C-alpha cells in the first residue's frame, strides 16, 4: 500500500486546503539502452507553506531524483507533481535548487555578481534592483562584507551561504536543497544547519531538503519523509518540529533517531510495531 500521506492541510482544518507542493504517486525511471532503472516507486507527499520538509533515506533510494523531478528536470513515468495545483512539467524560477556541489559558483564573478546572475539571466529584475536584492540576501546570510570578494577566497561554509543567498534572492515558492552541507567538515556542517534554521525563522521560506543523515533530518526538518532503499518507496512520515540543534544528544532526540533508523531499515519488526511505542507523531505508509 502506498496511500498518499496528507500534509498539514489535511490534518489541520485551519490550514489552507491546498498543499503548496503535491507529489502524487510518483514513479521515476532512468532509461538507458541496456535497461530501465526505477529510482522511486509511487511516492506521495505534500509540502505546505513554510514547511521544512525533509526527504530521508539511504544512498541510492532516489532522493536526488525526486528533487530533480520537483525542479522539473525529470518527468515522472507515473503519477504527477503539482505546485499550487499546476502540474510541474519544466524547470521554473518558482523552484530553485541548491546542489551539494556548490563549487557551482562561477569563479570569475564576485559574490554579489554570482547572486545577481540568476535574477538577470531570468530577466526577473533590472540591474539596479538585482543588485539591491543581492545585497539584501547577502546581508541575511552574513556576507555583506564579502560582496566584492571572489569565490575562491571564501571558505566552504561561506560558499554554501552564497549559494543559499543566490537561491533565496530569486524568492522561489519552494527552495530545494540536495545534501547542501554534505561536503563540509562536521563543525561547519553543524554551523550551517544552525544558520539555515535562523534564516528560516527570519525569512520563512518553504524548504524541501534532502539528506541521508537521520540527525540532520531531525535538526533541519519539521516533517520527515522516510524512504526505503532502492527503489524509493514511502515508509513513513515523522513530525520533528520539536527538535533543533540544542536537542542533539538529548534522550528524546536519540530515541527518535533510533526509531527512525528502525523504520528506515525495518530491523526485526514491522513498522506498525512502532505505533505501540507511543510514537503518536508518525504516520505509517504501509
Ligand atoms: P539518492 O540521491 O537517494 O542517493 P539517486 O536519486 O541519485 O539516489 O539515485 C536513485 C537511483 O537511480 C540509483 O539506483 C541510481 O543508481 C540511479 N540513477 C541515478 N542517476 C542515474 C542516471 N543518470 N542514469 C541511470 N541511473 C541513475
Ligand atoms: Mg543524492
């Protein structure tokens, strides 16, 4: 069974009826001359405004593929993706991706020019307004003083912040992040998670965030979709808004991490058994 897991809108009558993003029974495949690789199988989830929605699962379960489909780079072979009710069939400035390789910043452009570039290339803004918008978001990520610096002079964490500022400057309806901190050292990674949460407090953007780290999912997300190993299917959805970086190492946090681990890897017992553990913030998908 792969019943759709409704978002907050379905469980909260006060919320707006329509989810911002609906991923509806989506299967994704790669076709090569030799064979067909199924990356995800009938995956459904809904993301509401201001959600920090995390896709969590082991390497190869189709997280990046799902994100690329939401971005409009890959078409589902089954099911449908809708943004505010409109079927997604191409990339658009309302969905901006921050990839894990953020050495995607062209080295010949300054930090400010890097942030301005998509605004100008998409003809979203004229030069003057693009510059103002770029400086505004550089300030939000704490890099106003580095506006005229070149990317190679920045640390990994600073480059990640430029990539985030560049994405937010486009003011997308949803920000898509694919393991954006995976290449950073552990301390910088933690700092970036903290900054992302602070930035969210301030800007309240809607985030779809991919990770294979249970800990990162609990810290960054307010809702977590657990995907099975290849091909990715929905295992469960967990609410995790109660956790932040201060929760790390706490008893409740560790217990949640263990439960998620069991749900992901199905160790020893059926997922339904988890319901007996007063895990009342969880919905089991099968
Ligand atoms: P994740 O991001 O969860 O690690 P991916 O979405 O990258 O997983 O990949 C899902 C599956 O699709 C994997 O089995 C992977 O080998 C396969 N895959 C990914 N990209 C391609 C591609 N370009 N061609 C063929 N198979 C691919
Ligand atoms: Mg990936």
